């Protein structure tokens, strides 16, 4: 019944009699009652997630692989100790799917959504992203790059009233620092900032019919004209700061110092010496995810230092960190995370 993925934990087996009509072990509190999930999952037959082929258990919010049908009509449920203890006391288990923690299933055609495509579809955004790309210091391998993207929290949530977001809206909070002796080429960014307009539109139309946070969202198809069929985010090349002076290997070693090797270090032999760029990026890091080591001021100063020391003569900002006068509620704000990351939102 858990929404958690726990590995190697002891489970307690609960036996459910196939001939009884009343639910034992206080399991009745796990019956689906959310009208949205009932309508989208069950009535529309979109998912058989809570149908187990056992008339006593059908309609309970259980994790299917933990339900075992036994010969003779009985069933056995694997329950973790924490959930079991709550059930025994007739208390809703804290991490139960039925405790408003069900988030639906993402259809397989959206599993390859890029982070930029998801950002274009997100109603809320509260992070600015800085990508650092380090070119190989080996002059023979100018097309081999590695780096990371770091998400910096803004203390205000950018909300969209119309979707998709426009490229300029997205570009405001993105910045790329290219560090290397050689020339920067726009192709370096193609994989990292890939966007496909058809994918964006089909994701948005799916969200407005299957995600409770998007039901009344206004979609404007004309905004799609600003996006390519399949290319990088328009305008992102204007956000690139080039640093040809710094020592790539030294900065990379300093910044990735840690108890284990950076994954890029493991690539002793790059897979290709062809003209095609090879970019090895650690997905997306979040600086200080617990928020307990850095003050807000240090956060911002580090984000800015991540840019470059010499800002040149331009008066235009390289990155905009939105700041608001009122704090965003991170607690008791169940909409915040699902809407920032719609692929994980409540959908059925
Ligand atoms: Zn559990």
C-alpha cells in the first residue's frame, strides 16, 4: 500500500479470505474515494492499477506487485512494518497511496520528455538553471564535453496562465557557461536543450484531460510557432558565456571533488572522435537540496559566481533570479511539486 519504494525490508504477510465480503485488518480505509481518480482510472478504463482479480481487494489502493493471489481464493498482501503498525491501530499509514500520495502513471510516449520540454509545460517554476560545459583539454578532442547543470532555487514561483511557455520566458532563467580552449559551437547544446514542438503539444493536451492541476489551463497553439520541430531551445545560444582563459582540468577537478569519481572521469576513452559532439552531462543537480547548509544570500552569490568573473561591457543580465516579497509555502502546499514537474503530477 506504500507509495515508497523500499528495498530489502522485512514484510509482513496479511492473508485476506476470498469468501468474506468485509475487509479485514482495517483495509477498508484504503478504498479509492477520490472522484478524479475514480473517473479517470476506473470509469474510463484507463488503468487497471487497482483491479487485482480478487473481489474483496478490487478498488483498494494497493501496490499491485505486493498482492499475491493464492490457490483456493485467498490472497496474501506484503505490508511493511510501518504500514502494518498503523493498520493495526486503525490509523491511515503515513505513506499509503490512499493517503493522497497516488500520482498516476505517465504514458510511455512521454517517458522521453526532455527537461526543457517539461519546463515549457510547467505551470509553476521556481528554479534557475546554470549549465557548465567543460571542453576536453585534449586539442584532438574538441567535440568532447562534460559538465553539469545546477538548479538554483528562486524564492518566488513563476506561474503561467497560458501554456506552453514562450522561449523568452524559459530563457530568462537559463544560463550556459562554456569553459574550454577551443571554439564554442551551437551543436554542443542540441542534446542538452532539445525541444520538439509536437511532443510539447501532445503532452499539454494530455495534461489538460488527465492531470487535475491542468484541467482548466488555457493552451495557446500559436506559441508553438516559436519552437522548432526538433532542435535546441530557440535563443539559448544568446545565454552562453565563453571562458577561454580558465584551466579546464583544474576547475573541473576542484568543482567535482568528492568521495567518488565524477562519472566523466570514468570515460577514459571517449566513444567518438567524429565531428558529432559528445556531451556528457550529469543530469541536474540541486545545490543544497536540504536547504540547511547555505543561507539564501550565499546561494545567490554562488549562482552568480557560477557565471563568470568578467561580465564584459554588457548591461543585460545573463540570468534572472526572481525574488518575491512573500515567501512561497513549501509545506502544506500540495500543488507545488506536482505542478513544477508535471510528469510526476497527479494524473490518472
Ligand atoms: Zn508500507
